[in-house]
C-alpha cells in the first residue's frame, strides 16, 4: 500500500467514525440508548479536517453534521468554505440546496439543485425537487429531461410515469397550439 492509500484510508476511517458519532448524537437527542459516551461528531470532523484542511469533502461532511444537529448557520459557513475550494462538486451544491430548503430559501435552493444537476448529480431527491418546480411552472421539456434520469432509478414508481405522461401530453398540446397559431397567422396574412 502506498502512502497516499494509507492516508486515504485514515481519512475515510475518521469520516466513518464521525458519521457513527452523528448517529449516536441523534439517538441521544431522541432519547434512545447508545453505547458510546462523550463523543462529539463536530470534533471528529474537525480532527479529520486537520489532515486536509482544503478538502471540500471534509467541509461537506462538517456541514452535514451541523445540519443534522440543527446548526444551520454553521452548516452554511462550512458549505461556503467548501465552495471556496471547489465549485465543481455536485455533492456540495446538493448539500447547499438541502440546507437552503431547510431554512426556507426555496429560490436559492432550486438554484443550488440546478447547479448540482448541471454538474452531473443524479440524486433522486434533487431530481424530484426540480421536477416538481418545473411542472408547477409549466416547464415541461425540462421536467421530461429530469424524469428520464429519475425513472430508470425507480421504474416501478407509478407516480413518476404519471407525471411523465402528463408532461408529455402538455408538451404535445403546446406544440399543437403553436402550430395552430402559425396556421392562423398565415391565413390572416392572406387576407391583408
């Protein structure tokens, strides 16, 4: 094993420990028993970050810890820090969208999710959120594109097929109405 492989395993080990600590912390908040005492998920994240302080993944993990413990301002700071290091990570934008949705900033949440999808995210909750936004606004071609990404992940989910069918129907209807309008313009021009 090379030195970088060992270091990566060490980082992943810290990240796994941090996530276990978050789980224990959430158990405590919900009054469920846990076997480990005195562990702090924030401390575990910060300890991992000491190894790679400019690693956006570590900042994303810290943001998740803060989100799970309802420390939204701290989560926003961690995501902003992650974005300072790299704006091309879909997962960062997805987390940012989740956080903005939690604090009620729907417009910015949608923008962050759109960025995540542009960067290649196929996370179901991101796609589903954007599909709902597009359908409500009548952006059926955009909704169809995202549905075609989401349906293969859940081919048995009838509601996705129903939305796909409705979007396809509305798109065809608008095309037909557009063609009818063009035909009427031609008729009106003949009368002039």
